C-alpha cells in the first residue's frame, strides 16, 4: 500500500476571500483547482465554539483518483481513538508490523481523536468515514472515484463538512457534543404553530447519548436506547416531560427484563462503561 508515495498536494489556489467577519461568525472562502475539478471550501469559525468547520463544495471530474485531507499535529500519543457503532475503538499510530501496514484505512463514524495527556484534537465529519493514522498525522478520505462497480462513481457535485476540534485533556464529552451537533443540526420552526411544543426528555450526563428513539415493535409505548461513550460508570438522571405510566428495562430485541421505578417523571438509570441500555416507556 504505497499510494501515499505517489500523491501530490493540491496547491493551485484560485482565490481566498473573507466572506464574513462578524461578532458571532467568521468565514473564509478558498477556491482550488485540480485538473478539471473545482474545490470550494468555506472555513467557518463561531464565537461560541472551538470547532472549525470546513464546508466543502466539490465539482469532481476525475476517475481513479482519491482525494484526501491530512492533518499533521504536534501531538505525541501511542494510539488514536475513533467512533464505531455505539462505542469507541482504538489502534496504534505506528506501522511496525506487516499487519499494521495493511490497515491503511480505518472505518471511523463521526469522529477520530488524537490526544496526549494535556490536550488533543478531534477530526469530525458528517458522512466521510474512511480515515488513516500515521504517527501524528490523521487522514480522511473525501472522494475515491473508482471505475467499478460504477464507471462514473463520485463524478459530480458533492457537499459535505469536516471539522477540526481542539480540546483540553484526553478525549472527552466536548467531542461527543460537537459531533452530535454537526450531524444533527438545529432546524428552524414556527413556534406560533406549536404553542405546546416541548422537549420529550432530558438527562444530565454528556457522555451518555440517546442512540435510538422509536416506537416499540410489538407493544404500545416507545423505545429509548442510551449508550455510554467514554468508559465511565454513571447514574444518569432522566427527566420526562410527558406523563409516564410504566418503564421497563429490555434487551436489544425489546424483550422485557424488569420494571423500573419512576418518581414524578424522574428516572435514575445506572449504566456501566460502554453499556447499551434499552428501556420501554409506556405513557
């Protein structure tokens, strides 16, 4: 896997333009060219967040050409951590063995993180999952344009976002929060039409996320699936804003295991490190 030796950096910049410089947001537009393709990127920084969003609009006309972004960092760490379904996994940053050399990409979901004891950097994305690590450099695959199974694969216009998030200390709740916000952005609604609109529930631990909210398969009620992400044992205080009659703990197949007591629409749920906790709410 020597593809990295044959790559070249895209340095052909057509334009750099400051689009916004306000109290809440600053935005710079960068336009690049690669052969017949055009790459437009908006570097956006908000006053209330450390996250730098790179919103990319690419008109891609190449075939059998991989487009990647690289992030060299001044970080000394033996492993890189990345999100997998309902959890976090890790791998060494070095390539000492033949087995490690063949793992040129890893399938990270919403974030990948490289951290040392006092600080770290997370790379977030909203739909680009191929990542690599080589010592202190993280790579992310943006486009591949293979010839098979579709000769025109990746040819066309693409819009996506990846982000750089520095943080203090090791991987923590800030990365999970920002990754959630990037992948589940707020939307605008007319509150005059929804005067009684309010949140369904809230809870007090940022390292615990809601992995699923759905109607129960075989019975009345709804299914909530909570997941602990950072390897901590927690007592999660959950507040319901609806009238709840009964709550049951179930397995992943939604088979009832036991009833859970609830007082004044408040539920205390004990969750172990990286545990998936499924409950059925009857209202």
